[in-house]
């Protein structure tokens, strides 16, 4: 009787189906971590460039599909914005660690963000940086002018708003400009790697993390120490940015690619040196009550 | 005297007897009294809400709200895991605390031209927009707390820092010097820790477990900035 056989489980292994039904097609669905070509260990060495290309090729198709499926709520609902905060604590820590340790060949976006750009990191890192710069600047000025008779301590609260404007403008407008530029070049030259606007915002936000301990250490009133800190911070975050965006412009005209990378690093330098100059008084100069008077005095003295 | 006729099926069938069939045989005689009292506990409450809050004296109304605010102050000062702040939230306490803090922190008119401390409006904006941003952040991360409940908790937990501000103001009346600063620093640090502990006790349970640190860090930053403003206040 067929009743007993009907009750047994059927094996649906590959061999069984292909043997039982030669006309059937079997589809292999692999996760991104299963195929050997996706292991990050292969991305080092001289063959790293080609492997990066392969990674970029396959990943971009899959993750664009996934990205399209994820953000399906219309933009006026709350759920749409919740998809940008879909990170756990350990993921945020991993991304911060990735921005602090740039390893050649490992692309920050591909490794840490590719599946899931978030807005939590950029927003709160910028907020912390704003207050870190304003508070450290105030504290450093207080310590430098401590012994002077004519110095009256003021909390300089106005500088918080100025710092907030600078940092948030940098963290949002520069990615916007860069994204627009990359889209424009993409329409002219077929690039293999392309980033969405949120991924660029994410990279910029997490790359600013190194400036938080740097701002705190800038309290030390030694010019040499401050400039060494600037070099270190610029080296780390600049290299994270350069290594992220090099694959995106590599296909382009050599000069345009180099100019893009140089501009990115230059703007980053401008930000750090500008913050150091504006919020932190120079340690050797005395008799200067406020930081805004200092440039005028040095210009007057130089004439 | 009620007597119901028994409704039965045709005699001769073997159908089972219906439930409670025997009840119809009982007749209620007059010597078994059936009487009693039914009291509804909520009745007096409902009557009170109907009309009496309109007719009560103004003092009663104000004292009731003030007592609610005071009760919540006690809960903040001795933080235990309780639901009082969340269940009956109100925004009177945060408003009183914020206005007090902003009035005490604003810069005097003497140095309003130079770079000085914050203005009243700046403190107000920092407190309220900071609380709104933290609440939005916690909701976006998936917390299940309502918007005003979170504002209520964050506002009430400014109470230790307002107390620190009062103490600092009193200490600043004495002569300035390093001891003055050390005392103020110590007071502000203790009250800052108290605020963090109080708000964590109320807010931590409403966050998803793997994102607690992400939701608590902005609270830490918020109270840190307020503590900084209190510590650097110079009259």
C-alpha cells in the first residue's frame, strides 16, 4: 500500500532531484559569506586590486537589490527613518574601530557599511566633536592665560554654535558635493564601484572620530605636540578617506582621479588646521585676551 | 410566587435531561429573603471627576498638581526602578527646572557684549532641543517609550543639576580661589553622576537590549554639557 511510503520524508538533495527529475533546474543561493571569493583574507597583496574589483562587482549587484528591498516605506513615515538607525552597539564599535585602523586593501565601506549605512554614527560623532572642540578650546585658553593679571575667564559660549555650524556643514555638504561629483563622472566613465549618498556621509562621519581624542589632547599647550597630533589624526582619517574613494575614481582619467583624492585630503586638512587655529590660542603668545584678536595683532606686527 | 412549567420533550424518548432542569422545580417561597447590597468601588471616584474639579477652590487644583510634581521630585532624588515617572508623566516639573536653571545660568548684562556665558534662550533651547533629540534617537533605535514620557524623565532628571547650580551660586558668594573651584567641581561631578543614574534607572528598560549603550550615550552627553555650563558659570 502506498500509505506508508507517503508518510516518509523525501530527501531533496541535489543528486536526488536531478536523478529523479532530469528536467528540473536547481538553483544555488549563496549568502555573501559562503563563496570563497568573498573572504576578506584574499584582498591583500598584489592581487588585491583584482579581488577588490570582483568583490565590488558581485557585491554591488546583490546589495543594490537588497538595498532596494530594505527601504520600502515611503519617506514621510517614521519607519523609513528607522531603517537608518538599524545598528547594534557592537556594529557601531566595529565601524569606529575600522575608521581608526586603516589597513591598505580593506575598504571601509565595503567591509563595515556595505549592508547597512547608518545615521547614528555620523550624527552623534559630530555632536560629540562639536562639544569636545568647544570645551577643550575653552579649557586650553584658560590654562594658557592662567597666571595673567588682566585675564578674566569667560566661558565663550558663542564658540559652540560656530563649531556646530562648521562641523555639521563639513560632515553633510562635502559628502553631498562629492556624491554629486561622483555621479557626474559615473555618467561619463563607467565605474565599477559607486557609493550611495548615505554611505559617503557614513564614511565622513566615522572618519571624524579620530578628532575627538585629538581635540582633548590639544589642551596640552605645546606647539610641537599639537602639530604632531594634527599629523597623526590627518594621516589616519585621510588615509581612510583616500582608500575608500580611490576605487571609485580609479577608472577615470588619471589626473581627475588624483585631483579628487587630493581635494578630499585637502579639505580634511583645512578642517583640522582651521579648528586648531580658531579654537585654540597659540601657547607662546601672551597678552592676548581673545582668540579673535590674535590674527589681527600678528598681521599688524608683521607689517 | 413563581413557578415555571417544566418544558420537557415527548415522554417516551431517551433524551438526556437538560441542564438546570431541576431548578424549575424550586419555588421561591417568601420565607427565604433574597436581599443584599451591591457597592461599586469606583462610584465615588466617578462622581468626583464629574463636576467637583470645576467647583473646587484654586488652591486645591494647584496643590494637587504641585503634589504630583513634588512626588516625582522625590522619585528622582531616590531613584528606584519604578513606573511613576512614566505612568503619570507631566511637563510642569521639567518646565520649572529648565526655567530656574536658565535664569541662574544666563550671563549678566555687564559682559553681554563680550563672549560670555549662555543667554537665557540658549540654555532653554539646549535643554529642550537636547531632550527632543535624545527622545527621537531612542525612538528611532526601536525603543518603546512614548515621546512625552521620555521628555518627562529627561526633564525631571535635571533636578540634581539644578540643586548643584544653587549650591554653586552660594559657594561663589564666598571668596574666589582654588578651594572654591574644587568644591564646586566636586558638587557638580556628584550631581552629574546622580542625574545619569536616575535617568538610566527610568529609561533603560524601554530600550532594545542590544542597543542600550547607543541609547544611553546621548543622555550622558546631554547632562555632561549642562554640567559644563554650570561649572564654568562665572558671575
